[in-house]
């Protein structure tokens, strides 16, 4: 900080230092300023007759001299240029300029000013946006923007002269909009609080509202670079609303919370990492200080970001942060609610977009009932895409939008809820919603607050990226890497993204097999899930082949009655039965049978009777090795097998091989006789196996004739 500032007492709350810019008729004369103390508390219900400057500081090594309170001081080149342009030839100009009005060497003073920065810009009579000196035909670009402010975009497209003019000035437009001011974090708060805005570039001045109208016209008429578009629209939207803000208050745009503001603006640039948060402080509708987030540059960045994540997301999440990285790694239990199926942006308002959600889980249906399927949301710095996922992390008050990567998820929007609709009161909902069972999945998330490079947002990048790209050796060993891929696949399967789950699971199986062998527990777990995904994709042959391999391996390594072996056997039964058209009653029986297998508990005769004719040979062979299943092979079960239209003969062969001819009773023969007209082979098998044991009684003959 300059010597003159050290003579000034520290500013107090609601008191600021203003700059009196001394006039001069000589444009080349040295700039003279005076600082004086001013209270904005004394007149809280009116704007004040000073102008607040919004600008970019520029390079710290490029400085020029000015006099402040009679003392020589150096200011950066860009501020020097702004002061020269603002200086009047005969009238003083009263300004608030952060580099002069705040002692930049006094950290406590800086922290104090941050808390009421929105008031400083909100009470100002006008905010002046200084884009820098004229360069790259910026004057022509600004004049063209002013000229088309009231034009119809469709008329521009039909006007050949306008097309030629735009093409001639296109480079100048993009150069103007690519200036550093549009990319900085702090400018958001400065224009968000303003009541009136003037845009200055060199000697050219344009009213802020006119500037935005002109840009909107050009944007609708001609294509704009997507990355540039994402940087410009947040600022121009805020500038455009300057004249509509309630007087004498410093409100956040549309009552946005800190989490929503971070979703909208976190990719913007700031010199200090802390300013990613502090620059939004005065715009927030909630009070971040309650969570210990009051501006304090002495707090290490990793601690600040950790507090922010827990504040905007949930206290229950586990967070890892680093001083040298603008990202957080988050671990949490959670569940999938649905999938984004459509996105519609609002071209007239930056802060709004509409997403359509396909809900597919019981918890998701709760949100669908409360809020519907089409949600109006605030816009986001990272574009929401089709097939992004809506999830709910345990302890969070709002769902989040995430995107699948190879071994983790990218956090796109921290907390979303439809605008103008009340939040769901979780405490008043079913206990089911809050129970641990409702959050079965382990989410590994990366929330990156840095700017995306274009190469990173190209199609396929995130799908292929792993977490070690962001945090080297975060997943240090192969078990962690495979487990992370496996968890992502489980969540994708919950989301009915079966092809994506298949890709990850095939990779996980390959990596685990190479590192640990096919018999390893982790390899088998990945294979189990892959078999389920094959079944989801109607790849029944691949599914059954794989699960049969898993069962044989588990029986050998873990034992027949190990829980994992029983789970794999239950999956095999499901693969047999799901493709078949079963009645509601038989589906219920299937659920009971599969549950009995998984728990190694009682299986009823009724369940086996209902399903015996639908189970394939390989599956039945394995089931007959289970005592609780084998004990239910009664005469009724054998009769059901003998009457099967599909695989009765194969089932009867297995039963005869296991139990012998003792199962051939008159009732069983009658059941087989009823199928003689279908030529399914059960009767011939019984006659061949039973030899002289089978007596063709009157009842059997009647059954064959269909008269029993």
C-alpha cells in the first residue's frame, strides 16, 4: 500500500474513504486526488453522490505515479488510465476506488470492507465499468453495439449491410468481450448491486442497459463462441437488471443462496483463491458468517473450501481439500433420483434454465410428486447436459446434479430445486426417506471450482477421465481404483445407464483379474455386477455364462453356503425367470424363492411348484445342491415338472438321476400323460426309466385321453 494510505485511520463499519479527483484542463497533467472519510450509515434511505469504479487491477509491475493528499504514490497502469479518462476539466469528481479507498496492506480492513462491499456499490449514484483503453477497434465495436440495441435480430439477418458490418467488426466484438473485466469474479458483486451502470472503454461511453440490449441482439442474430458466451451472459444479465433493483438495498440476484451463486459463477477468475467465495459474500441471500465463513484471509484455503462444501452441501459428507488446488473431493452415501432427459436455456435471462427429469427410483418419485418432471433452475457455470444424473446425498437439503466419469462423478450443480416452489420438508416425510437403507451407494465426487479448458469439455473427456487426473495418486493402489470404478457402475445401473455401466465393469473385471486373479473377492464382485448388467441389456447368454463361472469359483473358494455364493445363485434364478412372461402370483413366488436362497432360509413347496417348470437345467442342477431347495422336491413338485410345456423332460431327468425311480408315482404318470398330445417327452422318459414299475391304470389312460 502507498505511504499516503498509512496516514489514514482504519475505516470503520458503514464508513468509507472516498476519492476526490481534482480537475485539470491539461489532459497530460499529473493526477491529483484527495481521500476523505464518509458515512453511508447517516443516510440509509437514499443513494449517495459518489460513483464506484469497477475495473481490473492489471499487472502489479506496471505502475505510474499520482499524488494522493499531496504525497507521491504509484498506482497500476489500468487505474491510472481510468483516472485520466474520468478527470473533468473544471469539476471535482467523487469516486470510490478499492485500490485507493481500502488500505490493501491492512488485512483486517479488507475483510471488513468485503462484508459490506455490496452496500458500497449499491448506495453509489452510479457504477462505472472501465474496460480499459481503446484497442483492437474497440470504439467501432462499442458503437456498433449501441447502434443495434433497438434492432430486430431477424431484420439483421435479412439486412445484407448489417451482415457485412457484423462480419467486418466480428473480430473487434470478440476482442472487446474477451477483455479481462468480463472474466473476473469480483465484478459480479459490483454490477449486481448497482442501480445505474456506465460502460467506458477509452473515450467511448455506453449506457449499461443499451450495451446489454445491443449484445443480446447480436447474440440472437449471430453465433457466439460457447466459452465466451458462458462468461459474458452472467455479467450482462446483472448489468441489464441494474435499473430494476429495489432502491437502497443490496440484495442477491433473485435471492440466490451461496451454493446457487457458486454453481453459477465459480469458474470465474480471481487473484486470491479465497475470493472465489468472498466475492459472492455480499450477493448471498443467506448468512454465510453463521457457518464461520466471514472473510478471513488468514484462513488456509483448504479449510475455507472444506467449510464451504459442508455449508452448501451437507455436514455429513467427508471432504478433502488442498491449498494448491481449487477443488474438493467429496465422499458421501447417497441415492439416485433420476436422469436429465432435456435441457432448455432461457435466451432472454442468463439466470434461468429448464431441465426435464426422468425419475426412476422410489425416492425420485417423491420428488416427482412434489415438484413435477420439468424444473426451472438457476443457470450454472458448468453446462447441464442430457444424461446427467440427479442424486441426493445423505444429509443434503437439496438434490445435486452430477456427471459420470470413469471412477468418480463430477459435481455440476451443488444444490438444485425448482424456483418458486417450496423445499421438501424431509423431517415430515416418511422415515423411509431418511433411513440409511435409502442411501445405499458410495459416491465419490469432484467439485472443481477452476475454469474448464475447452479440451476438457469435448465429448468423451469426462467419461474417460479418472480422479488421479485431478489429484495425482489419490487412488494409490489397484484395489481402490477397481472399487471406485465398481461403485460408479452400481450407480449407473441404478440410473438405467446400462451401456455405461457395462463399459466400466468390463474394465474393472480386466484390471482386477490382472492384479489379483479371477478368484479374488473384488474380481468376483465386479463379475457379479457385470452379469447383472448383461442381463439388463438382454444379453442373456453372456449373463448366464458369466454367473455360472462365478458360482463354480465361489463354491470352490468360498463354499456353497457362503453369502456371496448364495447371492450369485439367486441371480442365476432371476436370469432364468425374468425373460419369461410370468403371472403376478408367480412373480411373487419368484421373489420369495430368491429371498430364501439369498438368506439360506426356508423355501416352500408352493414356491418350487410354481417355478420348477420355468427353471433351466443348469440352474436346477445348482439349486438341487442346496438342502433347503432339495428338501422341497415332493410329489407335487415332480408332477409340476412332468406337466411342464417347456423344459419338463430335462427337469425330470435331473430329478430321476438324483432321487431315482421312487419319485415315479401314479399321480406323476397321470401328469405326464396329460402332455402326450404336446409330444414333450416326459411320458416316454418315465416309461423308459420306470420299465415294469409303471402300471397304466385306468386313471392314467383317462388322463392321456383328457377325460380325467
